[in-house]
C-alpha cells in the first residue's frame, strides 16, 4: 500500500468537503434549469442561487443584494479594480495598492497603468505589514481606489484592514480588500472592516474551484465585468454556474461556522512546526509576523538552500508544500513578497511555505520536521557557501 501523502499547501487550494459536493450534485443533473426562465426548473435554480447569495452575505456581514458571483478570486479582483477604475475615471486616475498583493491585483494594476492610470505600490515593513499612515499619506485628490489584501497568501501576515478602512473612508475613497485567504481564518465583517468591496474564492475554503464572489457595498459605482444578458444585475452576464454557486454558498457557511475551533487546531500545528524548525535547524528564519499571521501559515527561509530542490525532495517523501505562491513556483523569479519584506535574492530563493488544513495532524508536523532536517542537511552538504560558513 502506498504511504499516505501529507498535503500542506492549503493556501494554494483545498480539497472540497463531501457536504459541499452533496449540495452541488443535484444541480448538475436533476436541477438543471436556466435561472433566467420563468417555469419551475428555472425557479428552482434561481432559488438555489438566492440561497447561496444569502449564505455568502451572512458570512461577511453584508446583505444578499451586495453579493455578485464571479468565476474565481482572480476574476473578483479584476472586476473590483477594473470596474471601479472605469466607473470613477471622471473623479481621478490614481489607485493605491501594496507591493505584496496577489498577482491578480498587481498585474491588473499594471495593465491599468498602460491605460493612463497612476498606481502607488505601498511598501511594507519587515513583517509584510502595510502601515495605515502610509495609506493616508499616499491619498491625493485624484485617488479613486485603495486595494489592500486582508491576509497575505505567502507569509500569512494579517493586515490592519479596519484601521486602513477608517482612513480611506474619512477621505471619501473606495476601499477594496482581497479577502481570498482570510475567509474561514478570521471573522470578516464588511462594516467592521470599513470595506466597500471584498473578493472571495470558494476553493481556498474547501469549496469548488471556479467559484468566486465580489461584495460591492450598496451605492458603490462599479462597471459591469461581462456584458450580455441580465445576470448578476447586468454586471456579469452569462448563464450562472449553479453548481459552483451552490458549492460556494455551502462552503462559506461551513467555513465560518466555527472559525475559532478550526484555528485552534491549526495554530497548534503551525506553532509546533515553527518552533521546532527554528530550534532544530540552524540558519533559518521565520518570514511574516509572529502573531499577526494566519493560523495555517508557516513560511521559513533556509540559508544556503534552493527552494525548488527542497520542494522536489519533500515531494519524493510524500509531502506537498510550496515555495511561495503556487503561481510563482516554477518560475525562477524570487517571490515579490519576500523581496518586499527585505530578503536578499538568495534567502528568498531558499524559502518554504507550509499551510496546514483540516486533514493535518500533529504527527504530520513531526514527520515534516524530521524529513526537513535530513533534506536540509543533505542539500547544504552540496553548498560551497555553507561549507565556507561552517568552517569559519
Ligand atoms: C488564490 C488567491 C487568489 C486567486 O484566486 P483564484 O480563485 O485561484 O483565482 C487571489 N488572491 C489571493 C490572496 C489568493 O490567495
């Protein structure tokens, strides 16, 4: 029998819960109606979509009419940035974001720069935190949008969103947060956070891939993302992906049921992992904040190590982890997040992200640590730089 693999890449994606699949299944077959039709089959799917809209709204303290379904977190981010930029162009052309956002935000902002928008990429401190004061200082009378993520996908840092939101609101600017990583990991309430727009994706909290939502506060001017039929209040046309929407609704309901209980387990694993690595393997450092971080996330730099080699050797031992964001692994550029917190290129290259989830146990933590001790020692044996340091 093949040994059980240990999956510790939950910030890349999560396996779908059985209950979510069960909720979705009827909408592939029996309940197939087009929700825009008037007869029974259509009314049935329309009702399912409405229920999901309420589930998403309830999970983030919004109302159902402020929830718009999208095809992914990336799409929700694109919609927020492009939709606000287009609808508010007459007010100004300045957008503020941070250097550590997901590429769904950064590459979208870069595209807008080509269209005449000006974008400020705020720096972060050594923990990956955006300071609320830096946001205040960056706002001008041309600023139409501020977009700062709720929690960072690579180093797990939780941003002071409520504080930033308060400042942005005082200035009368629209505030978006990419909360893709945060759902199910911390309490999210759009009013407490003072946000006008918020992005969500289902597959990061045990829901289906290709499901997402954008919260848009009532009264916020935003352009349609896809034009065509009248779906999503004329803002995202196309016959609804009802199974995905139903799955997103069910998954967010389950993910926000007992956040503290879920986190308690994760935090124990995360802390044991971090403590053991830092104590038992020399030349290591923790990236991100020690306490203001997601309960699931550990990001460690190992000096004198190539992160990709580390990942491959872990994979051979049945352990699935990441060296940054899933989207950047495979490329040779070091993570923009690790560079933004001040790491040297070499150090950034030797970084490992482990993100725990539902299926993990304390035993997994110890297995990973034991394997890492062996792998790191072996890789360092091959490093001339390490030899030089060791023999000093
Ligand atoms: C995963 C992720 C996204 C993209 O979501 P998809 O549904 O995979 O497109 C956006 N932002 C953050 C912070 C993420 O972690």
